């Protein structure tokens, strides 16, 4: 069973789409708060214009779903997150809190967003199986393709907050 789970993790399909998502919902916004406390707000049009990836993952029912979204690292980079060669030393104590509209939150090490540390991308998904996310799931959702449990796949995402551990 462990071997099958490992193989399934390796079989995640990731494709880069250069085409922005069509029919962006004007009410969608995402706040990204940098270490400096400056809040960066991304509108629906800005989110739609960013490069999108697609990942195929197992859903709660054991079936497969195809999520389309923006690599979260791109938004964190725009908010000044130290990624790449800058993610070393004291910067390894940085973390990201994903916040949902209902108050739910999940924590990730900043390194989980960096391609130098992981082979896959955490997505800010806006589509599932070619359709906009449902109201109870979206309009935005965190998708962490390598995780077996989806407890950190924050639904109804409204903010990403960068912070430093004490």
C-alpha cells in the first residue's frame, strides 16, 4: 500500500498553461501580507492574468480531480518573500498562514513553496475539472498535491500571511 501511495504521488501531472482563466469573477480577491506588513491585494483580473498550472490529485472520495491555479510562490514572491538563494539561514524560520473566509487557517513552512525544496507546486486553485470552484469550496482554494490528507487545503481562501517563527 505504501508503494502504491508513493507511486501515485509521483504520477501527479503538472502542465503549465500560458492561457489565463476565462470569465474571471470580479468579486474574487486575495490578500498577501508580506513580512513588512504591507498588504498586496490581487484582483480577479490580476489572478486570471497570472500563469496557471494544472495538477491531477486524488480527492476525498478517492477519485481524481484536476485543479487549475496559480503557483502560490509567484504571489509570495510579489509580496517580497525571500525565495531561491535567499531562502537560507534565518529565512528558513519563515512560514505562511493561509486564511479562509470562515476563520479556518493552516500553516506552511515557506520552504514548501520553493521549487528548490520541493518538486511540486502549492497552488491557489480557481478551477476544478474545468469549472470554477463551487461556492463552498472557492472561489479560491489552496491545493497541496503531495499531501495525503487535505486538512491544509484551505477552502474559501482570502489571505496568505508571511511571518517569522520566534
